[in-house]
C-alpha cells in the first residue's frame, strides 16, 4: 500500500509521516517512509539543484523536469521494489505536489504537468493521499522561523495561495483518494484523524488504536 501526504509548506506533513510510521510499526507493519524530492544518489543531487541555491533562476519547465526526474528514479530505485516486497510506503509529497506547485504555482500548462508528473511515477499511484490543509497565513508564520528555508518556501503569498487552491480542487475532484485533514488542529488530533480514516477504509488497519 502506497500512502502519500500533501500540503503547503509548514502543514506538518513530515511529522504526520513519522507518527503514522510509528503507529503502524507498533502493530507490526513493515513500513518505509520517504519523501520527494531527494531520495537516493540522483535525488540528492536533484534536490540540491532545485532547492539549495537562491542565486540561480530555474526556468519553470526545467524545474518541472527535475522534479519528474527525481520521481522516476525514486519509484524505480525505492518505491516500486518496496511495494513489491509487500511493505507499506509512506511518502511525503508525490505527484499532486507537481500539479499544485509547477502547474498552478508556476503557471505551466496543467494538462502538460499532469501528464509528465503522473508519467514520471511509472504507473505507480497512491492508494490514499492525506491533504493536510492550513491557511497560507499559518503556513507563512510557521516557516518564517524554519531553519533551512528553501527557494520555494521563499515564494510569495500569492504563489502559496495558488498552490493551496490547487490542492483543494484536486481533492474535490478525487474525493475517494484524497482525504482532507484540518492541519490547524493539534498534531495529535491530526494523527488520530488519519488513523481513523485508515481504519474505516482498510480492514487491515483495524488494530490501529486511539491513544488518548
Ligand atoms: P521540502 O524541504 O522537502 O519541504 P516540505 O515538503 O516540508 O515543504 O521542500 C520541498 C519543496 O519542493 C516544497 O516547497 C514543494 C516543492 N515541490 C514541488 O514544487 N514540486 C514537486 O513535485 C515536489 C515533490 C515538491
């Protein structure tokens, strides 16, 4: 099973990936947690190019190609083999990020972005996606003090608003795959909501317990 997490900057996805990994391990599931961009040798190099420098201008289409290259390698080298071994793979960002950021954020033709972003997944699709939604104001206030801010964190309020709107409309169009969670709640409550949805949708997760 392939579970992805999406949301704008500062939405707390990474924390939720860690918490879910812990909860699933407690009930003896074999779980692999990963993220995009930046897995493996190629991914690390690509991540450096895309995010680390604030003194280079990257053409939107070049940026799109780099995210797609990162994804194809990630799928081929890690995600597909782990899924084939029967593991649960949790991924912090996947192709919905490309549609939201490069399509709606950067303004590249969304049909083209969908085609390339999804094609780069080499036929692998998330079983379920959690969209952790917060307001842009909350996002910007959370990332202002974040160490290691990157080139995309530094984009404008309008950019992040377009990305958030894109996520909301992706969720509306695919309500059976994408589940929206209010990320303004306490971390613990977000985690409980995620577990509740997993339990309701998949009987294999019936042993996930509520921790109060
Ligand atoms: P990262 O430091 O991993 O932070 P986070 O996911 O916690 O926000 O930054 C990854 C950045 O890359 C993030 O700003 C979103 C962006 N991104 C895209 O623009 N397109 C993509 O396809 C992906 C996977 C990420």
